[in-house]
């Protein structure tokens, strides 16, 4: 079992009904990291003949970043009240067979109705719902996150250098629900 909104068992006498993917299951995840020293300054492709103060200003620049792309987590559902009076977890709703849970459209347009709510009903009192612990047909929104940094390394002497760095986390300010 796992921690989360439905950490307990719904029905201690039906452990088969508890089989489900983890609440933190992610089907797809890609992380790309990169670092690039810009070809500008003394001995480089651009402005390779620069020297003195100009060399200190234009040489040593670089960029790096990390881009993360990930699918969403499966949703977990429960009823507003534990209608089974069972020990441990709460009760879950019934899934209406054959009903399409997914809704169409962009994530931003579906934020107030992420899934088809008519596909779920409250089970009768003192009965267990037929929905599993997690629902993989509907998942939370995924992640597309970009972290970026610009840096400059300037040698002062042979052993001493100065480093400037600025970092931007979630540079495009994308909301992550």
C-alpha cells in the first residue's frame, strides 16, 4: 500500500479490488540537460582576436539548462463520506460501465471539468464501490518545465577566477496543476 488520499483498504475481504497502479505512476518521462560554452572571445570562432578589457567582457560566456517533460499521475477517487463504515480507507464510487471518462480539449480549457463526472455514481449505503484505487484512464496534467541559466567565467590570475551566474527556474512560468 502507499500513502495518499486512498492509502487504506476499501474492503479488507477483497484485496484483489485494491490492485492498481501506484498513485505516483508516471508512464512517460524525459529529462534533457545541456551545457554550451558560447564560441565568443579570445581563441574562439567569433571575436577570436580580442584582447585586454574587451576580452574580459566577451569571453567565457555559456548557457545551460534542464528541460523536463512528463505525463500526469493517475487520479484517485473517493466518496464524500465513508458509507461502508469499514476500517482503514474510505469508500469509492461506482464506475458506470461503457462510459467515456475522458473529455477533449486543451488542459487550460478543461480545468473546471477535467473528466466526465457522469461516469461515476455513489454506491448504495453500506456497499463498496467498484472503482479501483487509481484510475489510469484519466491522469493529471503533465509537466513541461524549462530551467535555464547563463554564466560567465573570467580568469583574474592563473589560480583565481570570477564567476557570474544567473538561473531561471520554470522560465516560461508554466502553471503545473
